[in-house]
């Protein structure tokens, strides 16, 4: 599929489907659209009246228009209220259009969309992202593709002449999102700590990034007892992945992105029971997936900040070697942890990754983790929890999420709740009481970052969607990649 700008005037455009974005309560066809309607013998006006189309965000209607006009079908898509227009409105509307066009077996699709904020580049990028993200299908594990239907071949953005670079940026970012989706969607017998390290190697090779993989022995030397405690029951070797992007010249900032990389979470000896979703726990490397997806995108976008992509990758399994509930582990900063629940394993792996990143002398660290069910209870499936003591990093991430359309919500770091993690025998326990479970998890992580401004995103909800949602199909969403990219680009300003 090619996405390209077009300078063909609306009235002259020819192709299979022409998509027109209309604002809510402003669906009267005036000016150029009135002329277009005349060209189509008034069929648009009829359609709007018949379907009682009001322009509500993401509502779509379509009709066949007279042959001979050069256009087979017109798709009208609602953009909501003009004053509420966001970049993400365009992205979602473009996704809705792409799905309709595909169902209609369109090969050539034209977009006549307004600009967000008079910004042609950002608007073109959002439309291209919406189309690409909505149409992506994962057929890697099917012996035969089910969907043999007509595919979109050409998408033209009318009035976006000169925005090739913006469309190219969209495609670079989408390649990262799709990598993240593929990593999360692949089962735990396909994506392992070994293959995650191989994926990092492939990115390093393709784009010229530096890569360091710390093996078990290297991690032992660094005293990463928390990470290795989680890894000790798996038959697969743990891999501590550290991929680095360095810009040409002096970096404006030095940043780290850390992703929880549990390629499978059985719960360990506190095994996940029936109804716990154990069969979905291949998703527990969603943080690492977003990290590697962001690396792929950032390596192509070449921002002027240095970025470290880190994941302590392992499985949480059961064997005679497994850590026992009650065992005490020592993390690489010397802190001792009483493991009162082996299913709170993500924070143990992140502890050593955070200590490692904290020593790199960076301006900021963001970690992403499918950390707690409690975060899903608090914020639902669509919204990630943002936990940070640092207001500056918080607002950078909130701004980035606003641009990307990925929803985040800042949660409190209630210091008093740390009492729930107090241990009679070690420095702390890894699990507090059920109430506020996502907050105590974040407070636990905070113990392992001392030098660097840091934020934690709990992505247990949005990493996956059971049903089609905006530009996400059912399944892995690639959540986090676009926000991370916007964050890295934005902090370089
Ligand atoms: N990987 C899970 C969290 C999770 C839950 C991710 C649902 C995605 C969807 C994590 O390792 C875990 O098991 N957390 C426990 C913590 C508890 C033992 C304190 C949880 O949330 O129940
Ligand atoms: Mn767990
Ligand atoms: Zn987990």
C-alpha cells in the first residue's frame, strides 16, 4: 500500500472511494462540497438526510455515486465538534474510513480531511498512521491467509502536497508499533528471552545501534539478585538487553526506556489459578515490546537525544529451582527483598534494570510494565497509569500522550502506602496489601532509582484489546510506542 499526497482538486479526483470528513452539526454541504454534490447529482445531500448523519466522531456512512463521475463510492466520516478537534480525531476517523474502504473492496482511496491546528504535517502523519494501524493484520500463525480479498493499493491525501516527509515519519513510527504488536501477539513458545535479544540484535544491525546483551553470569557479577531470582526456574537463559541509539554530535538529552520483559508469567510458585488469565500471560513482555518498537522507530527518525533501550528479559516459571515464597533476594543496589509473592515478579526484574539505568548518568528514565491487575481495576483496559514523583517528566509524558492519542492518567505516589511493603526480616517485601496495589508496586520501583528523574507507566490494561478499538484491531495494540517516540522527540526541542 502506498500513501501519498495528491494535488488533484477535490472536484477532479477519481478513484474507488472518496472519504470526506465532516464536523458535527455542520454537515450542510457548502462551497466546494456543494459543487461536488452537484457533480454527484445530489446524492450526498440525500444520503446525509436519509441516514440522519450528524457528523458524530467516527460515524461513517457511504454510498455509491453515479458511474461516469470517476468516483465509485463516497464515504462520509464524522469528526465530532470542530472546537474539540484533536490530532487523534483525524487518526481515528482515518482508521474508520480505511476499514470501510477495505470492506468495499476499494483499491484507490482518497481523503479530503481538514487540518488539525493548521498543521498539515501533523495532520498528514496522523491520517497515515490511522490507515496503516487499522489495516494491519497478523497472519504469521495462520497456515493460510483467511483474508484473500481486495487490498487497498493507493491512499491519496488531497491537499497535502509536500507532506511526503510527514507520511514517511508515520510509516517509520508504525513499523515500530507493528513490531511491538507482533512481539506481544506471538505466544511464549515463539517469543522468548533469546528471541527478544535476537530482535534487539536485528534492530542494532539494521539501523546501526549499539547492543550489549548481559548473560546470566554478567548479571551475577553485577549482583542482579532480584532479576535472577525470577529467572532461576526457567529452562531458558535470562537476557539483559541494552540497546543504545546515539545521535550524531552532542546529544541534547540522554534518556532511558525500560520495558518489563516477562515472556511468560506463570506466577511462579504462587501460580496463577483458574480465571487469572494465565493463558494470556504471553503479553507480560508488552513493556519490552514497546521499548523495542520505540527503538525501531527512533533509530529511523534520528532525534538528537541519546536513548537507551533496556529490558531484563526472562520467564517466571516453576521448577525445583524456583524461588520460594518467603525467599530473600538481594538486588544490585544491595537492597534485600522478602519475596512474599512470586507473582509480583515484574518489579523484581525492573528493580535491577532501574539500578543499572540509574548508573548511566541520564536525564530521565521511563519504564513501561504490564505490572499490576490493580491498575486495570483502577483505570480500566484503555488507560495506562502514570506514576512519578517528578512533575516535569509527568507533564512531558502527558503532552506526548496527548499527541499520540494513547491514554494515560497520573496516579498518586502515596508515600504512606510504603508501610504495606515493610518486612520484619528484609529491607522490604515485594507485595503489599490488595488496596492500592498498583501504587505500592510503583513505590517499590522507586526504591531502585536514586539519581535520575523517573516515571513508570503501568500498561497492563492497554497492551491488549479483546475487540476492535479505534485504530487497534482485536489483540495486541503496540501501546506505548507512539507516546515514547513523541516523548523522545519532544524532550529534544
Ligand atoms: N503480569 C502480572 C500483571 C498483569 C495482570 C498483567 C493482568 C496483565 C494483565 C503481574 O506480574 C502480576 O502477576 N501481578 C500481580 C501482583 C500481585 C501478586 C501483588 C497482580 O496484579 O495480581
Ligand atoms: Mn506476576
Ligand atoms: Zn507479570
